[in-house]
C-alpha cells in the first residue's frame, strides 16, 4: 500500500489529468443516462401498449441487454456502429451505454407506470381526456416521481459502468488511472485515487437525486 | 316541466367472462331527474354506471345520450364523456396537482379554455362546494369529504349535462358523509341530471326522483321514493329494504 503522503501528493500533482478524465466520465454518464431515459420511456410505453407485437419487441430488447455482459454490448455496438457510420468514439461509447441503461430504465418506468392506481387513468378519461393525454398529464408525472429512487440507483450504476468505455479507448477516469499507473509502475496509488473520484461523484449524484426527490415530494407533505 | 330524455338504455347486456353482470337493462333518465341506484354488493350497479361512461364496453344493447345512440364507431367517446361527469368512490384526485390544478386540468387541456378563464370558473366552483380557501392545497392535505367535494367540482368544471356518482360517500368517515351529500343535494336543486349509486337511503328518499333497485344484474323495481319505500311492489325489494336500516 502507498503511504498516505505519497497518495496525497500523487492525487494533487495529477489533478489536471484526472479532472479532464472526470469531465469525460461525467459527459459519458450524462449523455448515456439522458438517452437511456428516452429509450427507456419508449420501451416502457411499448411494453404496456395493447399490441402484443410491440410488447414483445420491448421484452426482447430488455432480454438482450440483460442477458449479455455490458462489455460485449459495448464492443458489438462500437465495432458495429463505427463499421457502418463514421461516428466519433465518444458517441459510440455513449450510445452503447445508453442502449444498456435504457433497458434497466425501461423496467423501472414500466413498474412505476403500472403501480399508478388505475382510478387515475379512469378519472382522466372520464373528464374527456384521450388515453395519450391522460398518460402524459396524469400517469407519467406520477410514475416519474416514483421512479426517482430507482433511477438514482441506475444513475450510480451507469456512472460506474462508464468505466468500461476505457476498453474502447475513451480517456475517462478508469483509463487514465490505469495508464498513469502502469507508466509510473504505481498501479495501486492511481487505482486508489480513481476510487476516490468515483466515491465523490457518487456522493454528489446521491445528493442531487435526493434534492430532486424532495422537490417533487412537495404534494405529499 | 321539461321532459328531455337525457339517458336511455335499451336491452343492455354486459358479461365479464362467464359472469353475466348486466341482464337486459332498460332505463330512462329525463332532464333534471335524480335517479338513485340501490342494491346489494355485486348486483352490477357500478358496472351499469361505468357502461354509461364507456369505461366498460357493453356486450350489446343501446346507450342513447341526449337522443343520440352512442357507439365507439359513430362517436368520439372523449367528447361524450365531456357531457357526462363521473364521481368515484375513491375520489381519484390527481395527487401531483393542487386542488385548483385538478379542477382546471380538463377544461384547459381538453376543452382548450384559456387558463385565466378556467381559473376563474374553478374558483366559483370551489366556493360553491365550500372549499374556496383550499385552491392551492394538495389533495393529500384534505379530509375525505373535502376530497370528494373537489372531485365533484372537477367534474362540474367540464360543464357536463349529466353527473354519475358511484358510491360517493362509501369511503368516508361517517361524520364526513353529510357535507358531500349536502353538496350533491344542492346540485340536484340546481337541476343537474344525476344518477347516483348509493347506500344512503336517507339521501335517496329525500333527493331522488326515482329509486331503482337492482339485484343480480337486473332492474327489479323502479319507483318514486314515497311509494318505493312505503309500498315496494316486489318481494325482493322488500327483503332488501328490510336489511338496510332506514332512518
Ligand atoms: N373488471 C371486472 N372483471 C371481472 N368481474 C368484474 C369486473 N368488474 C366487476 N366484476 C364483477 O361484476 C359483478 C358486478 O360488479 P359491480 O361492481 O357492478 O357491482 P356493484 O353493484 O357495484 O357492487 P358494490 O356495491 O360492491 O360496489 C361482481 O360480481 C363483480 O365481481
Ligand atoms: Mg360498485
């Protein structure tokens, strides 16, 4: 184990490199979560639609994502996408992660949408709302609020999973840590540093999600 | 006296799987009538009401609203529902919206009334149901009786011609029943056409123009409250009435 003073000196002297890497990690995470939410909502709505085919498509997507390792998905999508389109590495990585997060987020939304009392939809319909309008105005806002705690959890998982983008040469946190570590023959110090970065990011994310929850919980108080 | 026929049901049947819940129902409701539906649990009262609002699909029979036979292929059900308000046993207020937002939601987003106008009308409705001071409160802060009065105001905000009530007081603590019934009574006095499923015999007797007794998916007896309660014609009605304490 490195001494604390060595650890601390290395932490400080490399902070520029790590902060750049952290920004890339954050960008990857933010984009993959944002697109993951859109993909997830889309597949959740397919799943609960009355069409058997659409519901099956959603099941198949979730099964594919849950049934294969993330690193395999990243490689397949990375080589797949960059084989067809010329697309920056960042976007290949972000979309692969989004595709992955989307399946878990779809399951979260499906669960919370179905957990909303069916009297809510009926009340909306009885006022003359179309199914789509009632979904948008009545069901989804409530389902989204209920989804926040599990979504927060998924954000944290997504943040940590973004480290796998190192394997398609994204200079995000994990990649920078392992590269610097091996260049300096000092892997452990850099791994501990990167662990601290992740811990801080997760703590910040947790606080942000908590703040969001409190804001949206205003009607329950 | 007006005699406009608001609702007419002809030979309505409805089954859930093998369970035949509504058996050849025939019913007419005229303008400003208050019709109370009574009957034992499971007799099909809610199902009948829900068919009237197309929340359940009938198997066969005709539903005629304000003279027009309504089917899903000939009419936009969403437009029909604007004419037929519904109040539920469990209120079904939108918990993520304030009382005022609950009330203006459908006028603004369905009828496309301006927000300004909807708010003004909502405030009038709220004071009418005695909750003028609760506009900005969330439903979770209200008592059951207050919630139900908001639900009534919310339905009225669409300016329906007909109001359906499915056991509006059954989920309330006894001391809160009176305030909701009083609101409904006022509505009846204003001339609203109402179909009310209820176990409140006192209310039925006092406010209803017609009482309908349902049993096992059939309408057994229909009568004005006086004769219905004093002189029920059918044996089954008598049996049912003897099981409910009359006050
Ligand atoms: N969605 C449904 N699926 C299957 N059966 C149903 C459904 N809704 C109602 N039923 C059945 O239909 C019958 C009539 O139900 P309904 O709710 O209309 O009775 P009710 O007269 O309103 O009773 P209560 O006084 O308990 O509210 C019952 O046997 C009920 O179990
Ligand atoms: Mg019922």
